[in-house]
C-alpha cells in the first residue's frame, strides 16, 4: 500500500471515569468517521463495564480502523507515571494533543492557580466564602471563594489535588494542541484567555451532539454508560405533562450522607413538582433507611426513582422542565443543547466553577452550592419550575440555538473538527 494512503493512527487514553470515557469515545467515533485509525485504551475494569452496559462493540463494528485495547487496573509504584510517558512521547517525535473534558472556565481557573497563590488568594481558611476572587482575568466581579474547586479550601499548599493541577498552563502549552469539549458562543471570552497559552485550540463540542449531527437519521444511543440504564423511566415520562418533570441526577461519582439524602427527598416532595430521580446503589453512605410515610406517598403520586437513566434521552423528552444536577460538564452540555434549565448542586473539581457560570453568567438556572436544606431545596425547585420558569426557558432556548448552530456546516465546532482532522493528517 502507498505510504500516503495509510490513515494516521491515533491512540486515545481517557481518565478511567464515566465522564472522560463517555466524551472521548464520542471523539473517537468522530475521528473514525473522518477516516482516521483509532486505538482506544482503557483499564480492565472500564472495559468490563463498557462491554456489559454499553453498545460499544456493535457501534464500532462499522469502523475497521477502530481497536479497543486494555491495560491493567493497577501499576507498581515504581512504574513511570502518565506525565513522564507523555513527554517521552514528545522526545521521540510523537505529537501529543491534550483532551480536556472539563469546562474551559474551570480549565482557566487551573491555569491561574499560580497567580492565585502569588496574590495570596489561595490557600485560604475560614468561612468567608463570599470573598471576591480578583486574580483570574475575565472572572473579576462575579467569582467568589466558594466558586473555586474544593481543593482550594484545604488551607494548605501541600494539598495533593492543588499540586496535581498547578502545572496545567505549562503542560498544556507544551502539547501540540488542546481539545476542549465546549463551543465558542458559550465560553468565548474565557477561550480567548486560554488561546494566549495554547494557540492550537480545538473547541469541538458539544461532543455528544456533534456525533449525532454527523450521523443524521440514525437511531444513535451514544451514552457509553458504565451503568445499566433503566428504560422504564421513559415510559413514565411519556405519561407526564410537557415541561412538568424535574430530572434529578448527581452523576456517577457523587456520594450523599443519609441526612443529605433525606433533605433532598423532603425538598422534592414538598415542592409539589413531579420528579424523576436517579439514585445509584452506591450513592448513599449508609444502609437503606426507613422512609417516612409522607415521602413514600409523595413519591408514588408525583415521583419516579431509578438506579440509572438514559440521560440524553431523558433531557430531550418533552416532559422534562428542569434538571437538578451536580454540574458535571457532560451533564451541563447535555442540558444546554436540549434547552433545559438547571439547578446546580456541585460536588467537586470543576463543578463549583460550572455552577457559578450556569447561574450568574449564562443565566441558565440557579446555583445551590454549599447548602443541603429541605426548605432551600423546596424554594429553589419552585423558583425554577414555577415562579421564574418562563425566564429560564427563554435563556435556555437561546443558548440551545447557539449550541446547535455551532455544529452545522459553517459553525465554529464543525470547522474546528475539520481543522483538527486535517492537522492530524498533516503530522
């Protein structure tokens, strides 16, 4: 075969968690559609769950250039770690492109961590979480201590998570390019700051919808779920009035105490709203508890509970009128493109940043961080689903239009994907 006819071969190695695996499998399929050969590398544990719960094997059968490979879940302590492997790849002339599955706004916070330390704004101690943060360009005037990632509250420069993300600006600028799952109309001002460090920036999101636009007319289940999806919730939604249901899901990692769990349950039932609630088997720290009769009755009348749901399909359903979310980036983008307003209860990492942007900058919902009180939960649900629903639906509809336009021919994400593929082919 002519050497020039051999498609470029790309190795994709995601962080072994639901969110990154989900996003990067969609990226892998987009690259396969563009004629590239892909090896997708996952740990044994992730491979087992993908094969068991997703349709990855049947979906990728149509791409002869796709391979799914595995590595061991555990490595010896003296084994070279990821950072060393990446820069060794650069040494032998193998280009590296970083894929960031978090928001650009959170990535920019990571870039600015050295500046926050230099200014004395982190680490901090005490309970004054509403103190403004002034050392992040583009976020002056609305960003507070409580909106920083949780590790900034540790009060110590030796915090391992803080030190993990400190080198972000240096590491990203050393790579050949940077892929971010976002779109220019959503995070344009922050992307301009990041481009000063990483001029070869590819914004190609929302990835889950980008894939659907490339495969129009196909019935495409692209959740890549590591959990078994309970489809009975769709049947339940079919029987509910339009925009009447609050979808509640805190993602694949968040864990609640028994007390938090009960506060949410009381708040949801007391709000009078219909709700579909995803409760993973491992999401509550204690054993199953006795459920008060008023909660059981309220749930039977207006609620439905499943262990895991087909989230993209749920958010696209006509009956869903709001999303109570942990503000993970995949969930946020899935809600944005379906035009569903959000209540944000962030758990960790980028979610504190995302929730502030949802509530304060994009005006797509309400930020309910740092509280878990049934009265506040009830009030916030009523505000989203009743008192201010028209306001939030208008904002959400407008942003959804921008999200869809960017994926069409001539749109920013459409063009950036073409540029990415052409750059890979030219390497």
